[in-house]
């Protein structure tokens, strides 16, 4: 295999890329809510509510997301094994919605309508 530039394959000397740092931050935020009081690396509904209210208030403030039951709906959608706890992989379903919302904001798009791209 031909050598790839450091920017593509990464380099120990250059440290993590911008995307890698952003992902590390996301994992850190997840762990702040999922690993407490000697608890497993899982989010309860209460944990998810706290995480979203503290880390994503802008996301919750639009598109009727502040209505009663919305976070419960998100939790149920993401909890694919129906054990009433979210693994990090299950949490990525919600993370995708947060990322899509941020992307729409970056373009000044309607955050509540159908996706245009």
C-alpha cells in the first residue's frame, strides 16, 4: 500500500485531528452522564434528560421538542434492545439528530421541516 499523507492516515506526532478531538469530546460528555456512582457505562432516561437539558438546550427549544414526552420518545427510539438503558452505540441515534440539527443551523435551513439534502 502506498504511503498516505499524515493528514489522511493520522500521525502520532501531530496528535488527534479536529474530528477526532470532537469525537473525544462527545464520548467525554456521554461518560459524564453514563458513568457516575459506580454505574455501568449506560444512560437511563433520567441521565438522557439531564444530558440533553444541559448540553443541548437549543436542540430542545425548537420544533416542539420541549413538549412533554419528547425525550421519552427519543429514548424509546434509540433503545433498540428495549432494556431501558442506552449504550453509547444506541445513543448515537440521538447524536445523529443533534448533528443534523447543527448542520441545518449552519446552513440557515428550517430545523423543523423535511431534510432538503
